[in-house]
């Protein structure tokens, strides 16, 4: 007993001396003192970007901490974000894959989890030159319009149906359907939901695969970071392999269905599975890469879009002045006897400021996705050793009072004075990241989010249920890599256009 105690104290002392030596000689960013073996894992509170913003007040805008023995660095202001994403773009462009992520991405043969290198450059080029081109985005416009119109029709049906006396709706379920249908039609050319909103068996399977994948991928297991503790914190290898098998089976079925359909009609379409098949030889893509790319799009493009619109709607319900101003603009551009069409959305400059303002305060991936140093780098005068995980706290950037006047106020007018880019060129506002790993779906996402908001606000006035005050809206985020509102938004829509504009005309 005494021997064990002495031994533990001895090991802890060695660990602390080693860390102290490293901190002083390696010139690492300052940060909380790590516990032996586990590092700071127990100090991190669940909503990590809020925890990191608080730590930045104590340790400064760049700080470091340990998860097990793995060094993590967090930057919390625009100048440092630029150093990470521009000056050190290539050095810090790898990804850290936990064991589950490594297995699910088959050693990073997809895009999201690929390290920076020849494979990454190849698939990224494919995305930029083939999948996310303005031409393809335009060709996929009818899908977006179709889904957004169906959402309006469903909301109208539900809020005017007899049994619904209170008229209260949980907006998230409608937003989730648009995002899901849009992305499955874009990726696979297939809709898994019928007009009643019922998801078929294949669609349920896809949803389960994505949810399970995000759950497994987001887990922080100590065994991951302290190799000799792996026998204690065992991963559930069987569950992992089952997940991989499910995803493979699902995607292969989609690919077979697609091949059959193409043989029958001989037609090519604009969706991604079609493009990937056509380009598979030219780009020398393995089947695993095709599967990986398709599942990346579903994982990255569904929740993020629904989350963005839910937060924006919460702000618009909290700020009726802004909501009314958007509706005046919609009336000016489309009139009050006409629906919105996407080709004129560029004329809605105030609504575009609203989207920007919402993404400033509520970026759906507040810490972006973690980068990993592929080489030693220097940021803020500190050393970032190869292998460190680097996080950019985009949420803190958007609330930096040195940069934003009244940062917590939802005030879209701020962009009338100075238009701030949000696609990765201005380091004050980085909801889509920046540099070589910037989100390839940026334009698609902005189009869809703006179109969803334009339709929601043109067709309905949105208010809170009777008895609920603005202060009662819970503006806290849920923990996780993507941050939904902790409490789903419940709102009351009141139609504001002539009734014939609420039914879908084929
Ligand atoms: C409002 C919606 C969206 C937001 C805020 C968003 C944001 C982001 C961010 C912050 C990153 C990480 C950048 C980095 O690591 O430096 C990312 C990566 C990515 N996003 Fe998006 N995204 C959105 C929608 C979409 C959509 C609709 C798609 C595709 C259909 C998509 C596909 C991807 C992919 C494939 C990556 C990985 C890129 C890479 O590692 O090179 N995203 N996104």
C-alpha cells in the first residue's frame, strides 16, 4: 500500500517536472496545469468553446492544454487565427483522427479526415473543380426550391390544422427535413421522405448511420490519448466495425441503384454520385474514397444548415424589429402576391446581413474542425510542435469586444457600415473556416440558408407562444462538435400572404 503510494507520488513528480521542463524550454503557449496522466481532460466543461473563451481570459488569447499526453492549442482572436490559417496554413492542415474516426474514415481516404498530402490535394481539387462549381450549384437549384416550398406547405398545413389550437411548432423538425432531403437528393439523387414527411426504411437507416457516426466520432476516450491506458478504456471494436459495414452496405446499394438507373435511361444527372462515377477513373478514386466523400457530404451538410437557420430564427423572434425589416425588404423585392425565387435572392441585401450576423454569434461549428500540426510551427511567438492539435475558437472571434461594437447585440446594420466577408477572407468572421481546409460547401450552404429564411419570413410572421417572453428563450448551446440550441425553438407562425401561395404547384 505504502509502496504504491510512494510510487504514484514519484511518477506524478516525474510527470510534473517533465511538463515544467517542456513548458519552459519548448516555449509552449501558457495554459492550465495538467494533471498527471490524464492532462486537463477533467477541467474541460461540456460546452468546450465557452470553456476555452473563459480560459483565454485567464491565460491569454493563445493557450495550450493536454488531453492525456497530447498537446492541444487554442487560438481566440483574429490575428492568431490568421497565423494559424494563413501564415501556417500548410503546416497546420492535418487532421487528428481518433481510433474510431480512423476506422470509420478507413485511414482518412475521404476528404474531411484526410491528412494534408497528395490524396487530400486530389480530392479537394475534385470538390472544387467538379462538385461545388457554380454551374452544378445552379443545376441543383430546383431541388433546393422544391424542398423549401414543401417546408412552407407543411408548416402551413400544421399551423392551420383544426386540432392545433395553440399553433405552436417546433421549427427544428421542419428545418431538419429540408436539410436532409436536400443533401440526399444532391448526393444520391434520391428522396427518402414521402410528401407526408414519413421517412422510408432506407432513409431511417441513413439517419441512424449518420447519427451513430457523429456520436462515435465525437467521443473523447482517454485511452485514445494515453496509449498504455487503452486496456482500461477499450473501444467497442465490434460496434465500430458494424458501423463501417452499415455505411458500406448503404452506399453500395445507392451506387448499384444508380448504375441500374443509368443503364436504363443512359442519362447523366447533376448529383454527386453521378459525378463521382463519371470521374472515378480520371481522378483514380478507390470505391472507399467515393463512399467516404458521399458520407462526408451527408455528415457535414445536414446538421450545419438546420442549426444555422434555427439560431437565425431565434434571433428574429427575439428581435421583431429586424424580422419586420426583412419582411419589408421581401415585399419590396417579391411583392406580397408572389413567392420567393432563388435567382432574386441576391437582391435581399438586408437578409444577407441577417445571415452573417447570425453566423457571427452562432457559428454551428464553433471550434471549426480540429487541425493537427504536420510540422513544427510558430504561432503568437510560441512553438507548436508537430502532432499538436490546433483549434480556432471561431465563436470567441465573433464576440471579441475589441473588434465588434456591442458584440452581444444582434444588429445586422453593422454590415451596412462595413461589409465583412464571411467566406474565409476576413479573420474576424470565420464560420466556414479559412485557408486550404475552408468549407467547400460554403456557397451551397449560404444559398440554402438564405433561401430557407427568405421563404419562412415571406410566408409567415413568427412570434413566441402566449406567455413566453423573449428572455425565456434559452440561447445556450448543446455540447458537441456541431452546436444546436440546447432547447429547441418553439414558435407560432401566422400566414401573411394570400392563401393560394401556400400550396405546392407542380
Ligand atoms: C452553414 C453551414 C455550414 C457551415 C457553417 C460549415 C462550416 C465548416 C467548417 C468550419 C469546416 C472546417 C474548416 C476547417 O477545418 O478549417 C467545414 C468543413 C467541411 N464542410 Fe462545411 N459547413 C457548412 C455546410 C456544409 C455543406 C452544405 C457541405 C456539403 C454539402 C459541407 C461540406 C464540408 C466538407 C466536406 C468539409 C471538410 C473540408 C476539408 O477538410 O477539407 N459543409 N465546414
